[in-house]
């Protein structure tokens, strides 16, 4: 998966090809977030009874990235799950068209039988698109926190000219690289034109940004159906809070689980398979142990 080609991410960065260091940092940080949370998302639901060649992780990967997959049988390879964009790569075909019928999709390719369209949700929206805004915002918060820490190291405005710009940048880079002994050209130091105009006091806000980051992460995990309400609270959930959290998580899970169960039902009907899908049992057990409510006013010791 190449997240850097995502349309929403591209629209965020625009056509600016000359990115500065912080923009490059932001882009790679968002990619690392996607790699991390996608692996969590792959394990929220578990498919069982799949025919040989299909795996639960691969099905969830397609739903996460594309928002759907086609379950079908190929005369040469047997049961397969795929998305149309992969057909050319898998079978050296430029395209394979499908006609909609009451139970699924009927292929015009002679080597592919009828296919079942399995949806990530009723809108065919990929999970990646559902959480992309959260990934971008978390990346922005992290990059802003990094910049705030960098300002604590420099925090000054230099008066200079074009000829001395590189000398100023060299001094700033020494601060940024934690160099305890900052070196500068003697003539540059003695020149009144290049003295520091003044310090720029920048308040330390990285701690507040950390809190904002955790709140945004909580929203992302809710969309994935992961219990997270205790992640940034010192107190245990009260009973009303625990119930509200369960309802939010339940709504997110059921919205995605319903279309998966429908897909499994159609696959079994069309191909006489014995496929089932449900919430990963380990996820249910984790939710039960981390979402225990406490009476009003209760806190951790």
C-alpha cells in the first residue's frame, strides 16, 4: 500500500514538490501512522472457514485499502478474492468487467464465475479514507510539537543579508543538532549587520499538544472499533461514561460487521462455502478488561 498516493493526502500537501524538512517529516510520520494502525485494523474482524488461498488478514487488507473486494472462483486457481485494479497484475488482463445480478456480480471473463461483492460498509468507503483526516491531524500535531521543541533550542531572529544567509543557517543548524559549541566566522560575529535582533520567547506547549494528540487518536480508534476511553484519563470511567463509550464502539463495529456478514452469507449461498466472520475474540476480551466502570468519583490509586 502506497499511502503517499492517497488523493486526500495529496490534496493536503498540494503540488509543492520542494518540501522543507518539517513537511518531509510530516509526510513520513503520517505514513508510519498508517502502517501502525492498518495492522491494528486488519485484526478487528476475523474470517473463518475460508477456502484455501484466502486469509482473514488479506481480506481485511483489501477492505481497509479499497473499501470492498470481489470473492469469486477462477478455473485455473480456484477460489480467490480480489479488487478490479489487481486483475491486470494477477492475470495479465487489462480489465475484467462484471454485470450486476441480484446476488452479486457476474463476470464476462470466461475463466471467472459469478462474483460476490463484499463491502467494507454500505458506502463502499475504505477504512483508510475514514481515518485519513485523523492520521493527517495527528501528523500535524506531532510535527508542531517537534517545531515547538526546536524553537526552545533557537528562539531567535537573525538580521542578515543574502551573502551571509548560509552562515546564519549554519549557526541555527548547530543549535538544532545539539552542538554544545557553536562555531561562526569571526568576521560574521563582528559584523553589526549580522547580530541577533532579538530573542523570540516561544511558550512550551508540547505537553498540551500531547493531550490533543491522544484525543485525536481516541477518535481514530473509535472509528476502528477499538476501546480507548481510558487512554488519556487518570480516572476510571464512570458508569455513564463506560456505557456511552460502549455505544460508540458498538456503532462503529456493527456498521462494518453487518456488511461483512452479508458478504459471507452471499459467498456461502453462491459457492457453497462455509465462511463466517465476527469480531476478533481477543478484541472482545480486551474490551471487557479495559472498560470496567467505577462508581462516580473513583480514581486510580
